[in-house]
C-alpha cells in the first residue's frame, strides 16, 4: 500500500477532499484526484488532478487505462435526494451508470473499487440497521444507491461498499451540507424549521475518510456501515450545533417531516450499526459533540465562520422549508 497508485473520483466534493487528504497525509501512495470540474477546488502539490465525467464510458476507460490505478475510490454521486426524485435520468446516469463504467474499467486489472452508499437503501421503519438487513428503499435516490451496490456485486471486481448517512464537515468550495446550512442560517439570525422525527447517525466526513483508508490498507471487501456514534434526530443535532457554536437554539423550530411536503420520501427511524467497522477496521466513530467540535475548529481555522458572522445582518425569517 505504501507505493500504491490511488485514484479518487469525485475529489472536489466534501468526502473526496477528505479522502485525498487522508491518503496523502497517512500513506506514501501516489494519489490522483479526479472530478467532473475542469480544475481542483483545492490543488495540492503532490496530487495530480484530472477531469473526468463518470457518465462517459470513454472518458472513464481512457483515464483508468492511462493511470492504471491499484485502487479506485468513488466519491462521486448526485446526493440531493429531491433532485434525484425529479431528475431521475440524471440520477441514474451518475449514481448507477457511472459505477458501471468504473467497474468495467478496472475489471481487467483486478483493482478494487471502493464505493459510497447510503442508509437510504433502507425504508427507515426498523432502524438502526446492520449490514445484513434487507434493503427496501423509499426514494429514487435510495433506489439508485441500491442499484449501484448491485452493480458491484454482479461485476466480478473486488469491492468495498461503505454505507453512511448525514455526512457533515467543512472543505474548500463544497456545497452546503446540513451542518453548514445550520451555521449559516443561525449566524444570520434566521429562524429555521428542522424535523424532529428523522433519526440517524450524523457522520463527520473526516471519520469516514479515515475508515476508507483502513479498509484499503487491510484489503477489506464487502459492505460496511460507517457512521457517527450517536443516533439522534435532526432537530437534536441542530440544537447541539447551536450550543457548540454559541448560536441561538431558540431560532430552531421542531417540525414533522410530513409538514415539509418534500418530493422524496425520507426514512424516519433510520440509523446504522457500525459494530462491524469498529471490529474489523478499528473504526472509532465520533459522537455528535466531538464531531461538532472538530467542525468548529476547521471552520475557525479557515476563517470562514468569523467572516460570515461579521457580515451577517442579523435578520430573522422563515428559513429553509426543505431541510
């Protein structure tokens, strides 16, 4: 593993940046970052960057053929659940067809493919879930993630599937995740509504990246649940975030998922059991408080939160109805 060639696809996203960072910092591997964008949002001197659209079989074949990676880690996905419900063709092409292209490209070399899946493969009626529980996705997003898992099972390539949920963290140029939306809204004095009937494990992206590193180093195969230690409601997480960041939890109004009338159904009583990852990977999941403390230190170190707070007008409003 010390001199292995690692290809990280979807490297411009939150998890992709964390995975590149942990492999560069923790190994002597040669890491190549790749995403659909023309340039890396966080250039690193020791990391080459290549543009690739995984929905293009030709582009994937060309890149894998040129680099001959010994491990491919796929962090690329369309994760906006409601967008997947509305734009089903796009969701399938990215979340399923893209995985087919990656699996086809690495099959000849036998390189393992590491892939990220989701608790949305379950219906959220009997959580928390272990790896062997039967998937029954409710949303189209969940169906694409289950289909992507099945692509790997049928592909004949060695694979590691990491199911995770409520991923949060900070990295350069990433789209808002739940935690960052909370910080931005509460820092601006905006009243927001957060559901109190969706249960799950908020997962620090750094923890997931480290678990993937261990999985690659130990040459593990199969499905692993990798998520945070604490199973809490979205509302409870939001209140705790406000307290850790010194923001006003009184701005957070608890509501029920049904009140949002979102296009995609959500699994409510969800959560992932991480015992297998803890036992076999040495994974030590962060709890909510520890994860939020890490997030706060990262944001402060980047100078982002302080600047936002100084610029915030202190307005109050209805907040986002979609979170």
